[in-house]
């Protein structure tokens, strides 16, 4: 590690400058917006104090969207982690065709959100959807994944998982590379079966990776609105209306940017909480490992 | 070897980058400069920027072709050039608001949907047009056009409608002999024409939780039963028996009589229309903006699709009307120039030409005399418009109000075990608490 | 137990394990690819066969009419060129900038390092929606909206945070021995970077390039607000336009969707080996 050079500042400068100009400088505007509202008579913003804040805190839909976001993030993270972990472990054990599988799994990730939404919407169409046709004989009504309030959340999660599974799997796979092979060999010589090897050897080393993958997943899930917008528009009846979607609608359907700004501040605060939780857990985890 | 490769790649990248950036930078600088100069000089050519959703390069689209002719006519008449900005139709208003709020609206005049009037005014995006209206002869305007232009919150006019769309019952004469004229006939006709074995549904209506169902049928049904959705000040009034009956009707059609496809609740409007045009739906409640695709379809071409008024409780129900309208952003730099275009669009001959490719009806009474509107279901549509139209209740928070009601409607249709009366009164209470708390 | 039975046992259990894994992965692959395949089939079907139930899988009526409709109706070639240009340039610039920054974070210790790193990460937590209004205000006054350079400047900050984090981890996992050796041998700092680091870093760079490319290729919001003319439209925007006032034909929609995803897919396939190996080499290490 070099310590005396001025070089790092020069290296970081362009990135920092761009971020400052395009991400930090506009921020006060959001704060400004959240304390102002439009005066219809003049069409300009006037000071509104805490009006925007009290309005969303009184809004039942806002709280519902927060709860939806929570469940969505939970469901998404759990399903994603389990699947990605399994996939990563399988690929790591170098079965035949691992590279092929990995490449194929990445294809959904390359597709834009709008297309993903429309493709799945057509697949799950109650009248013409091919999934209804294929899964019908098994007693599964695939279209309830977008038409029934009880299942819509699951449907959305499935589509998101479909899109980003490869991405998460490969992040975990990267973490798996840090598990030294000799540890595993020692474990199998000692007579451990695969399960013990997993819990005692792999998991502890993998835990920092899992933590950060969880973090990235949750934050991603919370900020996403593209796919849900096309797939269900937050429906049926608000079942899948997350905070990000509610924010989007406030901005692009009601044109209330002050309301949207207020909500984006809430979203940012939530994200900060999650990051703090992550940093805390990461520290604790490190202590446990060492 | 590798290094040389890297260097050549980087060099190539640099060359491409600089060419692209400077090349494009230049052309845009030029247009920016020429726009500035045209704005300043009065005797030189003036350019008006119009924001619309059609694509002028799409020569397959009759709307594009027709509209470009209108623009040519405008330029020929007034000498003002029109610069077109194409934005997807469901993003026009948001782009208008966003760019207007930044102080530099991207256009001088824009096509907007009249249903978005309240939201646009609440966002401070539109210029009040009452002063301009003074110079306009509106004596021949149909009532609906003037109603749609007025914001209930302050009574000012912010739009000029370009054509009027109404809503009605489109039906397939292969499956339906006589259009129903009231609710009980509607149920009977739907049940009779429903045929699950051949995948034919008796009745369909787009039912998302946005404002559309209220405009499409909840409003009309409620009004035909003697009720209102909102009070004069824009607060919610939909917790009444008429609305209850309306919602119950639809829920029954779906759950009890099972004549409605589930895709009414999940699919896009156009998918439902496609299903109808494929002969799989007997009756479809839809607006006249579906006129063009309907008439172009096989069924439409063979004259098998007809239009009838929306069945109300005891007779035809008042239908809701709206239309694409012209609006001027509140920060527009050339409002006078924009108004020139407005004046052109409301000329009788232009109205007729416009309606021909637009599918909506003209806003001038006299235009209906044109031969074009005497065939192809236009008489039925015009008749419905003249005799059966109603206006939406005066909601100041239009989208929010209608969405609350549509949500109840959708929720009840999906799960009819709920207490509809309570749902209606709860949602009305909540809406009023949120917006009319004082 | 004799050695041979032990071996047999392990071999059988190995076989079972492998078999289960294969079945699982094959099922997963089908799950991943089926929607894409279906979209492709839909794009090839004429309209009446798309809206039919039971669904039609293969038919002799396959047609290219959806593709040709999409191509001519929406000025796709121009949109494709735009999106390609924008995505490539932005991804390239963003990758280079974030690599440089990541190198600094990885190889140097300096005052304010944690602060600067946090500075980099925080924008990822903030939904950028409301930022767009003041940015548009500035852009339109400067006259740089609806230009390539304007768009590029907007895209870069969105991609640079994550890219730097990934690259930093990548650099962290690279042994510094080679660089130190080179330094000892008398190379200047710059020369070290140029000759030693750069070649090794190329896989990492391609990974970041792909991520950025795909992100920008699929961007919608920024392009919507910050482009004005048809010449500047991107493919994602074109898809939105396909959804006409009351008719979205599933056929042309699928066709356009496919044409949109194809180039991104091609870029991915070209770089996939490097991409995968970089992500494996330490995209994420706590």
C-alpha cells in the first residue's frame, strides 16, 4: 500500500466530480420539493411546511406500500438467496456443463425491464397465456400469479428472481472461490458428509459474501419499479404496490413531484437503515469468524 | 502484441468518440441557434414546437399521414413552421409537467388527454386559456368540449379539445342480435351469448384500478341509477346505493354469471380489444378511440360490429366523454404562436379532416353534417354523444378519486365475499380525510 | 468395509449427487429460457395465431411480418444505432473512470479514504427520480439536452458507483507482487500501470463494460426526459411507442422486444468468458 502519493486523489477526482455534480448537487432540490407544494393559481411552488409529510403519513396507501415493500424484499431475498446458493454450490462442484448453464442463466438479465414485464405478462395471461395451458393439467393456475391478490406478490418475486438469479449466483460463486480447497479435503478425510462440510467449513467463510449479496438484493428490490409497473401496475388492487412503485405513480401519473420527493427521502432513509444494519452485522460476523 | 491491440482500440475509441460528440454537438448547436434567431425576429419564419404521440416517419399509420397534411395546411396558411416532438402517448403529460417545472418546457403546445386536466393543473403545468377563449367563437362548440376544458377547482379553461371520444357498447352481430338497452337485458344477452366451450365470453370491460373503469362504466351505471360519484366541491360521494348497484352488477357478471374474461382485470386494454376482434367476446364496453382498429379488423370490415349506448338501469346510460386536447405549458415561450395553431384546429374544415383519421368526433356541431359521419356506425356514435352524454363529477383530485373508487370495484369483483357497502363508505371517508380534512 | 465397497459407495453417491444436480440445473435452464423462446415464437406468428387458445407452438404459418412491421413503422435502425453508440461510449468511459478510481482505492492509503468511498456509495441508495428536474433545468438552459454528450454525462454517474466497488474488490484480489517487482526494477508509477496492471485488468474491465452496457442499453427514464427528437430515440423508448393508443399488437411488440435484446445479448456472449471469470475473481469480498 502506498501512502504518500497525491495520485489517488487525481485518480478519484473524475468519478467524484461527476457524482457530485449529478447526484449530490440536485439533492437539495428533493428536500426543497418536499417542503413545498404547487399553488394552482400561479403554477409556482409555495412553502408548505410539513404538509407533504403529514399527508403521506396519514395516507393508508403509503403504509400499505411500505408493508408491501417489506414483504416483497423479504420474499425476494429469501427465495433468491436459497436458489442462488444452490446454483452456486452446484456450479462450484464442477459438474458437466457448468459453464453452459451459467451462460444460459444470464440471458434473462440482459433483457430490459419493460420487455421482461411484457413477456411474462403474456405468458401469464388468463385467457391466452401458455403457462396456464402447460401447467393446467397439473392443477396449477399460473395466471393467478398476476390476477389474484394472494399470489400476485409471489408472481412478481418469481419474475424478478428469473431476471437476476444468474447475477446473484455468480456473486456467491465469487465468494465460494475464497474457500480453500484444502479445507474441504481435510473435512472429507475427517469423514464429514457434504452437509457438515457445508455448515462448518463453507458457510462461515461464505458469510461475508452472503451478507453483502443480501444487502445488494434488498436495496435492489426496494428501488425497483420497472417490472412491477408493466406486470401488474401495482395490482391487483394494490397487492404489489411497493413504495418505489407508489413513488413512480405519484410522479408520473399524478404529477405531484413534491409528494414524490417526500417519498424518495423516505426511501433513502430506509436504504440507509439497511446499509447501517449491514455494516453492523458485517462487523459482528467478522468477530464471530475470527 | 497485446499492448498494440489495446492502444489501437483506445485510439479507435477516441476517434469515434470525438467524431460522434462533435458531430452531434454541432448539429444541435445549429438548431439551438436557429431556434433562438427565429424567436427573436418577427418577420422571419417562426417555428412552433408541438408535442404529440404520433411518429411522422410512420407512413403506414393513417393518423401520421393525416396529421402531417394538417400541419402542411397550417404552415401554408400562417407561414409558421411546426417542429414535432414525438413522445409515447402515455408519457406526454409527465414530460410536459417535468420540463415545464424546470422552467424550460420542451414544447410550446402539447397534445394532452383531457382526463389528465385536473392533475396537470394541480401540478401547475398549464396556462389558463380564458383570455384566449374570448377571441374564439365557441357558439358552435358542443357542450362536452367546453366541459372537458374547464377545471372544476377554479372554473378556468385550460384546454381546447380537438375531438370527442365517447364510450359505448360495441357488439358482435354474429353473437348478439339485439343490443341490450338496460341491465337485465345486458345480463340476459351476455348469458345467452356466453359459450365457454368455444372460448366465447358474453361481456368484457377493461377494469384496472386506474380511472378508466369509472369513466367507462361505473360513472354511467351510477348516474343511470340516479346517483353521483362526487359532491360539488369534489369530495367523495360514492358511498350510495346507485354505485353499489353498479359495482354489484359487474361483480355478478364476473362471478355469478361468469360471462367476463379474467383478463379484464389483468390485461392491457388492447389485449381485451384483440380478443373481441377475434370473435371471442360478444359485447365490449369500450371507447370510440377503439374505432379505427375495430373498423380495420376483419369483423369490422364485414360490418359485423355495431355500436350501441351503454345500458343503464332502465334505459341508455349517460356516457362519459373526453378527448385529446391542446394545452399550452404555463412556461411556454410562445403562447401566442401556440394559439394560432389552436385557432387552426377548430376551423370547421380542419375539424372534419381531423376526425376522419382521428376516430373521435368533431367538436363543432356543424361538422356533423358532413357525409363522412353518416355511415359506418358514426350516426350511432354521434347520436349517443348528443343524447346520452354526461360529465364526470367535478373532482378536483380527479385521478386520485377515481382510482380509489376503481380499487373498490376491482377488489370487490375479485373477492365478492367482502362487504361492499362498508368498502364504499370506508374509501369515501378516507379520500375525504386525505384531501378535504379541513 | 473393504476399500472397494467404500469406493463403490462413494461412487454411487457421487453419481446420485451429480444426477440430482443435473436435473435441477436442466429444470432451471428450461425455466430461464422458456419465456425468451416463447417471445421469439410469438414474434414469428401471424396475429390470429397469437390470440388463439389453446396456444399454438409450431405452425407452418410462421411469418416475418411482425419483424418487418416493427422495422419500418418505428424507425428502428436509427434507434438501434443511437442506443448502440450511447451504450458503448458510456460503458467505455464509465469503465475507464471507475477502474482508475478503483485502483486508487485498492492500492493506496490516503486521508479521507473511507469518506470518499462512502461518498461513492451513497448515491446508489438514492432514487434518482427527483434529481431529474433540476438536471433538466440546467440541461435545457445549456442547450445540451437531446445531445449525445448530454446523455452520456447523465448515464455515467448512475453506473460509476457500482462499477468502482466491483473493480475495487477485483483489484484487492490481485496480488501486488508483480507491481512491486516492476517498481523495484525501476519502472515509473505510470509505466507500472500501463505495462503491468492494464493487461491483467482487462477481464475485469470487460465485466464492468458489460454491466454498464446492459444497464444503459435498457435505460428508459433518462432517455424519455432528455431526448426530444426522433433521431435521438433509443430502442427502449421505441418499444414504449409501440404501445399505441388502444392497440398493442403482441406480435410486433415481441418482434421489437427481440430485436432490442439481441444486440445486448450478442455483446454479452462476446464478453461472457471474461465477464464470468472476473465476477468469479472477486467481485464481492465483504
